[in-house]
C-alpha cells in the first residue's frame, strides 16, 4: 500500500489543484464579465455621444469648407476683374497728360517769378510813397489823403506778398502733383 498511496495522494492533490484552478478560473471569468459589463455601461454611452458629436461637426465642417472655397474663388475673381479694369483705365487715360502737367508747372513757375518782381516793384513804390509823404508835410490836406494812400498801398503790398507766397506754394503743389501723377502714369503706360 505504500506504493499506491503516493499515487492516490498524488491524484488527490492533482484533483484538489484542478478544482482550485477551476474555481479560480470561474471566479476570474465572472469577475471579467462583471468588469466588461461595467465598462460597457460606461463606454457605450460615451461612444454614442462621441459619434453624435462627430456627426454634428461633420454637418458644420463640410459646409464651411464649401463656403471658404466659394469665398476664395470670388476673391480671385475680384482681383482678376480689378486688374482688367486698371488695364483698361490705363489705355483710356490721356497719354499726353504728363506733358500737359509739365507745361502747367512751367507756366505757374514763371507766373510766380512775375509776381515776385511785381512785389519788389510795389515795395520800391511804397518806399517812394513814404518819401513823398515826408516832403508833403507842407500840404496838410493832401498829406492826409497821402497817408491814407500809403496805408492802402501798405495793405496792397501785404496782400501782394500773401498772394506771392500762395502762388509760390501753388507752384510747389503743382510740381508735386505733376510728379505724383506722372510717376504712376509712367508705370501704368508700361506694358505688362
């Protein structure tokens, strides 16, 4: 019996181990199923809400892409139309405008010189009038009218100075305008 007894004990130990293993596996499977059920109850609503959110985003993103594409095409069309309009504008503008503006600037500059000379003569005339008013002290009634004339001449002299200054400024402005217009016109007249 000694020989069979280790076999029997061995078989008992093996059966105990198998039972224990079977219980462990059964417990593991039950625990796993319970865990899977809990995960399914947690994850499944999340996946459903994520899918719904994705569908909502798809409803917003695809039309946005179409709208942006339309805006890009319309922007391109506007730029293309603008370049064509500027091209036709350059062909319709007077080609001699630059020469005409240069002539105007020359004429205004000569006008400015003439007004300066006139101002110089008026200043000389004023000094002559003031000298004459000193000599006319003996003629009091005429002196009064000469003083008034001198005052009027001084006012006229001042007005002429202001007019000369303004004309000079106008000449500078015309030269600047000629430069500002002729430079872009030269650029526009060049072929593309």
